[in-house]
C-alpha cells in the first residue's frame, strides 16, 4: 500500500537518495547524462532550492521505502515539475500507481495556484514514460545530447560567428524557427512574436555569452545555430555546457546540407573549447527537427510530457479556496514557507523555450 506525505526537511534526504538512485540507473543506459545527479547530496541541494523557490513536493512510501517524489509549482497557468523534482523507484516494473498517487496529491495544489496545464520533465526510463501515458500525459519535447566533435565531414558552407552587427540576420532566421513551431502538427507556439522582440531576445542572449553561428550562401545569410550556456533541464542536459537553442535554415535552401554544416561547426567549436557534450531540446512532433537531431547522433536523455486539465477544475478549486481553509488541512498542501511566495519562474528564454523544446526551453 502507498502512503503520501509532503516534502519537507525531514523527507528531503530520502527523496534526494531516490533521485540519485533513479539517475544512476538512467545514466547506466545513457552515459551522457550529467553525473552530478548520481550524488544524493547534489540532489538534496537541488531539491532544497526547489522548495526555497516556492515548489511544493510530495513523496510516496511503499512500506518503509521512499518510492516516489514529485515536486513543482505553478507559473503562468502551467503546473511545472522539473526532472530533478521527479523520481520513481527504478526497481518498480510498473510505475503507474506511484505516478497516479503523486499527481493526485500535487495536482490539486497546483490547480489552486492557477494551473490549467501541466508540464513534467522526466528521464528516459521506460516504466516512467509508460506511467505518464497511463495518466493522460503526452510527449511534447525531447531533451537529447551527443559528444562534442571533432567531426569528419568536409564543411562546404561558409560559416561565421555572428556579432551584434548581425542581429538583423540572426533575428530573421530565428523568427523562421519560431513561426515554424506554430504550424501543424507541432502547434508549440500560439501567440505570434514580433521580429523586434526576437531581435531583443537574441541581443540578450549575445550579452549572456551565447554564440550564434551563421551560414552564408549566394551573398545571403541562410542558416542559424545558437549555442547557449544555460541548461533548460539541468538533470537532462549538462548545466553550463553548450546547449543548442534557436536553429533554422532558410526554406529555400533546406535539404542542401546547411543545417548539418552548422551542427558540425558547433560540435567542433565545443570540442576545441574543451566541452565533452552538446545538448539540444526539440518539439517531438516537429517533422523537420526530430529526424534532423536524431540522424546527427543526438541521443534522447528525457522528455517533457504535457496534459491539459479542463478549466472547470480550476474554477472549482478557486471556489473551494474562497470557501475557507479546510481544504488546505493536509501536510502536503502546506507551503514550506509562505514568505517565499514569489519564487523565480522556471527559465524562459528565446522562443518561449520552456514550452518549445524543453527551456527553457524551457515550464511552458
Ligand atoms: C531542421 C533544419 C534546421 C534542418 O536544416 P537543413 O539545412 O534542411 O538540414 P540538412 O540539409 O543539413 O540535412 C541534414 C540531415 O537532416 C535530416 N533531414 C533534414 N531534413 C529532413 C526531412 N525533411 N526529413 C527527414 N530528414 C531530414 C537528414 O538526415 C539530413 O541528413 P543528410 O545530410 O544525410 O541528408 C531545417 O529543416 C529547418 O530550419 N526547419 C525549421 C525550423 C526547425 O524546425 N528548427 C529546428 C528546431 S529544434
């Protein structure tokens, strides 16, 4: 039988140990996964930070053992659980009961905080993925990684590193990616974004140290690959390592090797800079990006799964809230520290990457 309690300082060590144990199993299959999360102390510090940022956590026990953890918060109507806030005992052949129970405890709290959609990141372990499918979540984004170069293909394309003088080209190509992501069957972005806003976002990325590779052909800039140095999901993509952000080739030159050349130059650049791994995240329904990254040797580290809840549940939760505090009676629903009620939102960057591909990308 499963029992549930809130994640607090007492439950923190066993929850952290569970994340570390699950991560060790995932990493034995995917050696590119960040090593740090195999250490319980690292996981404990990461969980403590989530609580300090206003996340609410639930732990599950089966007998005496901690068998599950789910820890997240609501931001902009999205209930978001990062990969380092989620773990299920990797020895369980079927993780569904644990995931069902954890979500049943956490979701009402996040809904009361305004969530109508949920986004949960998880490592690529089969019982876990199947459990989320069983409770109605579907894949939205893939987090993937591969070794940095050196690559061997001859690069027959003129590629340079863009500067602030190139922001118009960078913005125009990034906009192509953003607009593409609103098309069927992806539907990852819904609100149009103005070109000047895309330009501002890349200006900020440049200031933050991002590297923009630009491909030129026939006197025109026709391809972009952005390397950022902030992980959208630190348990899945190494933090501070190169992470591929907005990438596009102009529709007129697609299928001519521009995209591959950009990736290979970026992999070589990362290798020369001493980085071992390059990561990326992309929308799983994107018919162009999925085969592109997988064919170029990127291996799946984890997924972002999504589920939408009928808005009437949020309205009901709100009505309950107005009726009085009796619904907040369980130790799970108590906030760890009401004074930390204005936490940092999950990272949002270019292209609304929390929803886009993971960042930043980002929770939605
Ligand atoms: C993804 C994208 C950047 C690829 O650029 P590209 O210049 O067409 O890529 P390339 O011509 O170098 O193709 C490289 C490889 O990708 C794969 N690929 C590219 N387009 C593909 C397609 N339509 N279907 C299947 N595989 C494809 C192939 O494996 C190809 O390998 P090959 O060189 O052995 O043929 C481009 O399609 C694009 O801009 N898409 C819209 C924006 C987008 O989705 N960006 C990625 C966001 S994560």
